[in-house]
C-alpha cells in the first residue's frame, strides 16, 4: 500500500486526509526508518509495508470501534507509536498519552511528535504497573489500548486500572484466541471490566485478520491492582 493508496483507502472508509496530514505520515515513515538504524523499532521498513501494517493497521482501530475523535487515549507499550500516533494524525483533537518502559523509545517518540508538530501528546518513561498506581493517571482515560504480544489476562491488569468508569480497554490482537479470552475473563471481572465484543477486520491487500477486543470498565479497579512490576506476567490473575 503506497501513500496515495493509503489515502484513497481511508477515503473509501470515510476518513479524508488533507495534504498536511499526508506530509505528517511521510515524515513519520522517514523518521521511523532513520531511527530504526540506531535502535530496534520495527522489522517492517519497506514503505508500502509500513503504510499497510503500521499506519493503516493502527487507524483500523477507529474503524472497528468508532472512537470519539476528541477523547483521551492512553497507549500502553506503544513501541514506535502504534496505534496512537497514526490515530493522532488522523484525529488531531485526540489527547494521547503514551507510556513505555524503554527510554530509547520515548526519546524517539519525543523527536517524532516535535517533528510532526503534534500537540497534546504526553510521553512517559515508566512501567505500566507503576503508571497504573499513579493517582494522576489512574482511571482517567476514555480509552486505553495495547498492541502488545502479552496474553490478555496480563494486558488487562496493565490497562484496565487506567480506564475511567464506562470507558474502554481496547486490545489489538493479530490472531483469534477463544482460549485466551476465556482465560482472561476472571481477570477482566476482578479488575472491574466486562467483555463487550470482538470485532474482526482484514487488512487490505494482505488479507491478514485483525481482532479488536472491546472491554468496558463497569466498576472501579481494586486498589491493589496493578501489582508490582513483573508480577502480572509471572502470576496472572486467575
């Protein structure tokens, strides 16, 4: 998917990008490739693959769940900024918070957001477990998203404490896993969440499926969660 194909496909999806937004995506691609030579940000560096498997893939979240374009979203373990930075480019009114445990990635994202002229993007070098216990951020976001490879019961403990009541935790998965969802349901309930639905979409061209798990926050998360760094992964809630 080349840049103009990306633009045309989004237009077909009901999202119209202006020349300024297209220039932001072009600069994003340039900086991603440049910084990837210094540090491991992504294994995908070919232009048409980046536009498809990073940029379009990120924006698919808004197509799957119809995001409020003026909401506050927290991206946990964002890596090179996916999905939150492409969403911010498309929906400039979004307030974006990114938390990542690797300071090098935060350094990249700082340079990126400055180069793209993005406002209301807040970057934090922290472990998700500690961030979720910070009163300034706990239960304060409309949406919390994670495009991470951790199992859902682990992601739920890292993300649901940050979601405000009636807000949503949105988990992005590359493969369907009924077993993983069944395994995570006790943790989701313990943390105050309720599984709402799974939306399935396919990437254009490649046809790869993407699974968007929508979990709504119904009750406050007990104060002991998230637990100390490392514990959610070592001893998931059962």
